[in-house]
C-alpha cells in the first residue's frame, strides 16, 4: 500500500530588494536570494549583491545542515568585496577581497556548536592620507591569505533579533600561513559574551543587556601585520560616543598602524537598558578619536 501526503512548503524561496544609508559605508542598494529548502532537500542556498558608494560585495553560499544524516553541517561560500573606510584624520582605508570559504560544523547538544573553517582570499590592502606638507601618500599591500579557524558557540538567548533573556558565549582561534601557504602569517583570537535579563515581572518594560568583546592578533615568524588585520571599533553598534572606526591602533603621527610585528588587541564592554547602549571608557592604541 502507498500513502500520499500533500503539503505546502512552509518557508519558500525569498527574493529581497532594499537599500539604505549607514555612517560607515554611505548609500547602498541590495538584492538577496535565500532558499532554506533548496531542491526540497532541506539545504540552504543564498546569494547576495550589494552596491554602494563605499562598499560593493557579492556572495554565493551553499550549506548542507545535516551532512550524512548526522548532527553536522558542511557549507561553502564564494565572495568578492571592495570596501573603503574613513579612519579619521583625513585617512582612508581600502580593501579589495576575492576568495572562498569552506566550513564544517558539529552541534554539541541543543545549544552548543563547534566549527572548523578554511578560508583562502586574495587581498589588496591600501591606505591613503595627507602628509604634513599636504601631499597625498598612498601605500598598498597585495597578498594571499590562507587561514584555518576553530570556533565555539554557546547560544541560549530566546531570540536572535530581539533577545530578552539568556546568554551567548563565543570564541575563535585563527591561524594563517605556515603549512597552509599564503603570504600572511599570524595568530588571531576573538571572544564575546552577551547576557540579557528582563526587568519588571512577567511583561518587562526594560531589558538589561551586557556585552563584552575581546580580540588579539600577533604576527608569526618575523612577518608584519597589515592594518586590515587589526581591530577597529567605534560608531553605531559598537562603542558609542566615538566616530565610526575611530578606535584602533595608531602610530606616533596619529595614523592607523599599518605594519608592526607587535601584538594588537582591543576590548569592548557595553551595558544597555531598554535597548539604549551606555558607553564605557575604551581605547585601543595610544590615541583614540572621539566625537561629541
């Protein structure tokens, strides 16, 4: 005997059109396609094209969420990105990227995930600024970056977009160069912790949120870091009260540090109540730009 069931797909493919304006990248337009059940097999296909005054990028990704019918996933991504950033003080940072990424993930229970990803990218990093005499100075670094990253995530918040309770803990360790090849050689670590608590009974009017982020990077085998390898903070969604990307390592002249074999690190702590962030003192490097 055969049993035939007729159903309707709950999450059909979606096509999005949009645009907007941001302080970091200016005006932009965007087209996105997403299918969470590609070819009816529960696999994810995504494509994104964004074009703007300071950012142009394209991305194509494919993910198998249940590889070999086990609690593990495998995903691949191809990307192209051209970006221009204003670092303050008349200095601009430019980066052109193209490459791919392969990521394997393993779910550890209901709330924990372990990931291992390999990334290869061709990167052209440039920066331009005015010298003391008023002349334009431009520096460029063209290199290949091959890296392997191990990541961990513990996610127990009740909502991805507007959490009201729970905690989220994540960390990663990334190694570039060496046996992996490429021109860059560094070791980079990141960690983040988020905690949310409702205030005011069963239907709280206020949400108390605490966020802590940290990162460190060190060049290996006598190599030097590019300015794009370092950490930038400031602006909306980061440390308020500072200009966008205004917190970063700087040299004695106030310019963004471009190449120095010493380590670079940044830490950020933010407390929020009612979805309004309250800035806490934070600096990275000998000089920070602050807006009023």
